[in-house]
C-alpha cells in the first residue's frame, strides 16, 4: 500500500488557564480522534472518511470549540459552521449558521455527496440535515459549563461602562480564546482531503459566518498539490484565502508544502496582527503544522512518521 498520512488540529490562539488545567484532556481527545481517522486509512478507507471521522470525534469532545463545545453568540446560542473537500474530484460541501446538528461535519459531507449544492446555511441547512436523518440535539447539549461561564462573564463586562469600539475590542479579545477543529488526510490511493468545523467566536453577532465553512479559506484539497485546514482568527483567513493560498504557492510558484505554509504565515502575513494557524498534507504524504500563536492543539501520524501530539511550539 502507498503512504498514508493524517493530521488534525483543535484550534490555535493564546494560552489560557483553562487550557493548562485541561491539558491532559485535550491530549487524550487529540489521540482518540487521530486514532479514529488513522485506523480507517490503515484499513484501506478513503481520505474523506478519515477526515470526517476524526472531526466528528472532536466535535463530540466538549473541550474543543466545535459541536458540543461550541462558543456562544451574543444571544447565548451555538451557531456552527463546517466544510469538507475531496482532492480527487474537487467536490466540496459546506454548512453555515447551523443550530442543533450534532455533527456539522456530517452535514457538510452530506451536502457534498447527496445534493446538487456546495454551500447551505441557516434553516435550509438544518432542514437538509433532518431530511438526511443526521442526528440532532437540543440546544442545551451544545452549551458546556465553561462556554456558559465565558458567555456570562463577557455579558457582565459589556453591560458595564464599555461602549462603541471598547465593546468591539472586548468581544475580539474574548473571541481569541477559542479556535476550531480540522483534519487533513492522504489515503492509500493517493487522494487527499480536508475538513474543518467550528463553534464560532465567543459573543459574536448572530449570523456571523466562519471561515471554517468557506472552501478555499478554511478548507481546501487538490490532488495536484495538498490538503489544508486552517484555524485562528477567521476574518483574517478570509482576507488571505489561506487554504487555497497554500495550494497556489505550491502549484504556481513550485514551493513545497512546508515552504508555502511558512511563507504565508510568517512572511506574507508577518504584519497581520492576528492569530493564524494551519495543518496540511501534500500528495507525497508530507505533513505540516504552522502557526504564529502561543499554542495550536495538533496531532499527526503517517506510515513513515510516528504519532506526534503537541499543544505548544
């Protein structure tokens, strides 16, 4: 069998006391998720199957900002976004502003494989999920104790003297505490795939659409080059079309995956005052994790590389 490879991430951004207190829980979650996906590749499964399985497990772990651990909007609700892409044929599926869907990544894949569309949002996406019999949960399922405490804390601070730009700055600072989850894979047939899922930003505006659901921004896969999943501050990934940007540097400039990832994060975006991170795999099975933040939860493994689980640089 040809080389297989898998990398996953659980978000990038500033460090926090919560992360430090739960570091073993994060590592255990990363280990379980990458084992779930990698076992599929070992059995001859597809990159798409491995990506979905790994992300689905991360969505079910409350430590991560996706699915069950989603951040809460200014209205105290979880609005989730996800996307997935197959490098073999460039097919993709994405869902935005989703409520009640237990695993948004399953919905994204269903949109890709069982509809004529690429991108569905809000009530249309939710109705499609129900039609596809994708498991739903009551809103309370997605609200963890930690997320609610963060929400209440932010609401209390904003209820004080903060006004105008001060409120915006406070919301931005709070939002930086959270990230996303994602996965990239290379299967034994030489196909790559990528997927990304997020619970959004803390105390963000209702209806805010995350980069995680945008093909070419949060997720991109092409058998000519690589598969990429991004994490960090979504608005900046949107502006730089990050995931496709990596593939373009490889295809048009002849850069390696590692060169392209380093260049974009540390040179092209060196003056961007934002948290940015990504994972990627190329068609040779080379894996990369690049970020400019204090931490990025990540794990990777391939047929030529032993399992690596890291949070800090």
